[in-house]
């Protein structure tokens, strides 16, 4: 993961500020940086979104393709994640970027392994034979800290933007089944993203923890806790990262903070998505792909 070199004096300055609930950029310990969210930014996808969280820049594209259901879940579709970290940072070139991409993809699989996160049964076309497979491609354009949170926000926004064509299964007299796609581009199904979790990363700095850490703050943290939280505040998964340790009391405090901050994050994100949706095709596209 991209990192920065700090002197001991700089680290001490950041740590002391966190203890006083005053971070270098003026935020409190539970405040996120300003986020920019834009959907429908890539034309040849079923859904897409771009999220800028501080200096972190994420692009997500989702492509819906027909596939065969998995043997263990014959009446459901499924999601496949691919993460590309080939950004401008030299540390993310080659094997370093591949390992980070694999780690992020595995985290997303774990977050979406919860049964209620996405209604996978709605992706089934014909049990045991045909289903929709959603290929979620994540591109890390720039790393400015807290990439897990930014990616989870972008994935939820892209799923909200995803439109899947409606299909009909026709059966002839001989029992042969054919799939017919609707000719109407507006005749499509939308995914319910109410239960899609967002990741809240809490970084332990000194005796306190902060959300949405910058690269400089991440350099001062020895351990972080990744918590996936639904819009109702339910925790669906947790993952500890970093070389340091966390005591049980800190973990419980971080879980409470994650639930509180996660609910606020979902409300703010859904408000932005609804406002953008209401603008329709007349909305101006401000992204570099607009």
C-alpha cells in the first residue's frame, strides 16, 4: 500500500493532535474528508461510479453478463471482483500492486458474502442453467489514504446505478428453452442497495482512533480495524490490518464508532445518489470521463 515517510517530530505532532480531537486538516476524529460521488461515468458498462475522497480517487465499472449459476447456489446469480492498483505510485507497480489488489478483492468478497447484502436471487434467469453475473472492476486511480472506505462507497454507488436488461425464458413444444432480451433499453431491473454495506476503517493512533485516515495518519498507525456496516448500523464483517495489536476494550469502542459513523455515511451517500437520480439525463457530468 502507498505510504509516506515522516520524521519523528511530524509523527508526534499528528499523534498529539489526535489526542486533542484536532487533526492536521482541522477534522475531528470521527469526521470524513469531503467526498465527490458521480455515477454513470463509463458508457459501455451496466453501471459505474467515480468517488474522490480527499486525494483518493476510485473508478468502478460493473458489467452484467450471462453465466451459469454455481452448483451450491443454483437459483442465484453472483458477483466477481477485480481490482487494478496500477496507479502512479511506484510502490503499487508489479507484485506490490497485485498483492494489494488481491487483498482488496478478497475483502470485498467477504463483505458481500452476507446473504442480505445483494438480492442474488433476482439475478437468476433460469435455475441451474442461466443467471446474471456482475463483474465489478475497481480501478485505483490515486491513493491518498483510506482506500477501502472509498472503494466500498464507489461499489455501492455503481450497484445503485446498475441496470440489467429484462429477459424472458421461452420454451417450445420440444422443451427447448430460449432466452429473449427486451428490445426496450429502459425495460430493465434495478438492484436494491439498501442492505449493501459500506466499509468504515478505524485507525488506532496513540490512545484514540480516527476514521478516514490520510496517508500521513496511516503512517502513524500500527493497527486498523475494517468494519462493514449496513445502513441500519448492523456489522456484517470485521478485519484487523497492520502489525500492531488492539486490546478488547479498544475493539469494542471502535465497533461502536464504526456503527455510528457508518449509519451517517449511508444516509449522506443515499442522499447524493437520490439527488443525482432525480436530475435525470439533464445533469452535467463533471468527471474527466464526462
